C-alpha cells in the first residue's frame, strides 16, 4: 500500500505517537492535521471542531500559509460537504469537490482544490470533528480521484486515534481548569478569613483611639501604635496570599510552556492572531519567571482589549544569563510622552514595578497608529 512519501506500519505508528505526545487541544489538532497530510501525501489538510451554532469552535489547517489563511477570512460554516460529514457521519471521497452538487464555492483567496477525502471524527455516537484532505500528490486517472479506498481506510484508522487523543486533551484541559478553580476558591476563603479578622480588629482599635484622643492622649497613642501593627500584619497576610497565587503551571511546566499555553488559549478566544516563539530561553529564578509571566499577561490584555490589534506576537529569548520578553502588537498605539495617563490606564506603572522588583528593566515603544512594543529584560541568576 503506497501513500506518497511515507508508507507502511512505521509511518502510521509515527503519526499515532505524535498525536499522543501532546496534551493541549490546539497542539493535538495541529498534530492530527499535519500527520494526516503527510501520511496520505495530500497538498492540503484541515480539521474542524463544530460548535453548537452552525460554525466551528476550532479550525486548523496544514498546507496553507499564515498569509493565505488570513486572506481567506472568517472560518467556514457548517454547510455543503462539511455539513454532510458532521450531520450524517459518513466519509466523503470525491474526484472533484467543485463538481459535487453540494459544493457552494469558497472565498476568492481560497486555494483551488479538486480531489477530496473527508471523514468525521467520532467519540462513540458523537461527531466531535471533521478531518479532510485535498489534492492528492500523485498521478490521477481521467475523471478519477487521487484518493483511494486504501487511503480512506488509513484515514479512518487515524481518525479513530484522533478521537482518543482529542478526548484525552479535552479531559486534561478540563482537569486543569477545575484545579485552578478549586485553588482560587481555597485561597479566597483563606484570604477572607485571615485579612477580614485583621481589618475588623484594626477598625475597633481605631475607634477606641478616636474615643481616647481628647480625654487620654497617652492611651490613644498606644491604640494608634496598635493600629499600625495590625495594618502591617494585614499587609503581610496579603503579601503571603499573592506569593501563593504564583501560577501552579510555572512550577509544573516552566515559563516557556506556560506562556505557549496561554497564548494558544488567547489565539482561540480572540479574532486577533496571537503567536508565541521562544529561542534558547532557560529556567530562571522563580521571582523573575513570575514577573515575566505577569508582564506578558498585562501586555496581552492591553493589546487584545484596548488596542484593537489584529496581530500580537510574543517572544521569549535567551539574553546573556537571563532572558528578554517582547510583546508586539499592530494596534492603535499611544503617545508614550503622556506617561501619567497612559501609564495608569495600561498598567505600565505596575509592569515597570514588576521588572525593577526582580532587577530587570522595562521599555515601551509606541505611537498613535503605529502599534506597541513592550520589552522586559531580566538578569537571570
């Protein structure tokens, strides 16, 4: 059985192992699509995960450049052949997809496709996705399809394992969400109990001091000293809670993996294209990693919520013994000379405080209509 550049049991095993290597849903989807395209020797491959509103919650392609994908426009809807695969849960193998009566055309920037092989991905009775390939890289008989029955059988095997990998990845992400929610709830209760008691004592002591100011200034002074002590203790409690709020993912996965995961989540959740790249970055002292993560989160929030950016690029690279983080967006930008207003509104003051607090430095480059670049360096250790 021949399937283009790769064939045989070893190729199938390699594809299945690649799928099982990832836990995040986005990574699993990309691996499934890339494995299917390579294994069957197709020019294009795609995988759509349907939502409940006639569209796709996720849609991953392979063989199409980022520029082409952006030019194509919005994600496809569930119609035509895609709808048939999803709703009727059956395979589709066509000599020329354009001649099928269900074909409804595609956007002008969409690449031309002819022979087509599509298959639903099923978890039991539920269709959780549609995997399809186009333009088999092989000689085609006149009026025939490049994809064969053997190809369909091979893709069916791949789809079955894809369902397992995708279900496992969803369960993993869900378990992490539940763990985070439980941890936040626990910390909220602890913070409420500890700090509210201190604040209650502080309020009573301040009231006592107020009552004593006129008739017993000496005792009032003692009460005010107690107020200062209680305020300091309350601040310590808050500091301890903030330290404990260090994301568990940093300890478990490290900064690079944590940033990559968060960027993937934001890329799925927003219309803007959000990317992450890292080169040579190594483990850093815990305080520096957390500061870098918090600055990245703040900069991403600004770009996606306030700057109307269509693209945001995050990089983390080795810099001497430390690292440099850079968040670049193509949004509306702002006048960096208006430091006070922009600094408070965009959290630049807190970002600079985080950088200086770990011996690092923060720089901001921006101009109205020119986007923004936020860069943070840390020294390592």
